[in-house]
């Protein structure tokens, strides 16, 4: 296809015929110019500026043209009974806060904002947010009621707190990780570094060490923390029950008679004269010897006698100490005149006590 100019100026180039099947069957030379705009896809036309509609057949009216029509883009041909008034001449112009509405070309308008206001319609005031220069951090949104609030506030993203959204929330504060895992804080999230033997988001799952079936020869596996135990059947041993237990070789019982000179084996007598010979098997098969009944009684009797003797000695010592204390108190309570005589008597009495009582103890 070649290029196709139009009297309406709706397209600059004919990409391919766009529209209904009948229109798609037409050619560039015979079809109206408005069916040749460039297309995004079948039956979807991309119109030039100033044109709209399914096949770009309608012109765009001038902004604010409420009761009129157009033949060219940005026109406003008023209907009967309506006057041609621009949007800036309406009773309620779009510009706010005392701004001046200016008519531009192509039916557009602009607002000349007074000092302290901005925006397309001067609807936004230069408030605390703009004066502070975007104070909110970490993606927080500054809010000041379009500039009319006395102070600004910050609306923080998830994971941040603070007047300026400057603080990252510690997501590990509640200790979400279990079984000794290490918690790593992130932005509105956390991650757990599990100890060996655990897995899962919170490290609560004990890894099944029996999943690989390590126990052999029909043994039963018990899972532990990063370990396992095998309950081996008979005739097997080892960590995984991999080692067979050898068959026991029992030796016939030995009857030995122990004398002061040698041990004689009645079942088998080896040459060697009167030498004392004890084999390893004989030592293993012998029963552990203990005290006889007579020896046990003798030990108990001596123990009781020793305890009685110690008790009597302690009682005598306490008695002598009490007598000496009473005599000392009696000696100290006498008058000054009799002090010398009583001191001599007390000394003699105490000396007799010290000499006589040990003798009694010795006789016992």
C-alpha cells in the first residue's frame, strides 16, 4: 500500500485497512480516508490527535464545549439557543484560589496561580510538605491536606515507623525462629537461619534422618536431632546394624580346687608338676567371691564395740567439762576475804579431777 493523504488530516500513512470486514476489503484508493489510520491489531484503530471513535470518524470538541459539535478537531459549533462561551468565561472557571484563567490555542486553558499555590487548577497550596522538601523517608508519603494543614504527617510504607518513617521495624523482636535458629531482619520481613537438623520458615521441622533408611538388616530406625538410632535385631550390631555378631563358642564348665600351692583342674590335668596355673577362661568362669557369714558377723561385732567405746569416751569428757565449769563458777562467786583460801581449794579440786577421771577412762 502507498501513503494516503486525507482532507481531514486524520492519518498521515495507511498502515493497513482497519475496521469491519467490508472496510478491510476496501483499498486505499477507493475507501474514505478515515478508515486508513495505523492499527494496533485487527479492528482496533489508533487515531491521530483530534479524532476519536471506533474508526476515528469523530472529531474531538474543544474542552468545555457542552452544547455544541464540531467538524474539525477542537471546534465548538453551538447548538441552537446556546452561545459560544469559553471555559474560562463560565461562571465556575476551573482555576481555583483566585487564579487567572488564560485561554490557549486549540481550546486549552492554563491557570496563572497566585503566590503560594500550584497545580493545573492552582488547587494545591505550598504547604508544609513542599516547604520541608519531601521530609518523609523510606518511600513514605507526605500529607498536609493539599498544603492547608498546619503541619505535615508521613504515611509510612509497611515495615517502617517513626515521625519521618526513619525507623525500620525489627521483625525479629518477637523471636519467631525456633530451635536455636538465627533471625535476620529485613524490610517488613525476616528470615531464619536454621541449626543443623531443622528446616522450614521458622525452623520448626526436624529433618527426618531416617528418610534415607540408613539402618540395615531389618533394623528399626528412630529419628533424632541431626542423628538417628538403629534398634538392631539379634546377631547384628554397629551404628547401622551392619556388623554380624559372631556365634558364641561356649567352653565346658571348669571345676577348680584352689589350694595354697596351685589350682588343680579336675577335668583336664596338664603336665607341669606343682606349678600354679590359672587360665583366662578359669578366671572368667569363677564366681566373684565375697565375705563368708562368719566373717561378716565378726566385722559387725567389732564395729558395735568400737561405736560404744567412742560414745562412752565422749560422755565422760562432757561430764568432766561440766564439773570443771561448775567449780570455776563457784570459785568466782565467793567474797574477797575468802578468795585466797578458796582458790587453793579450787586448784586442788580441779587437779584431782584431771588426775582421777582419765584413770577411770583407762580402766574402762
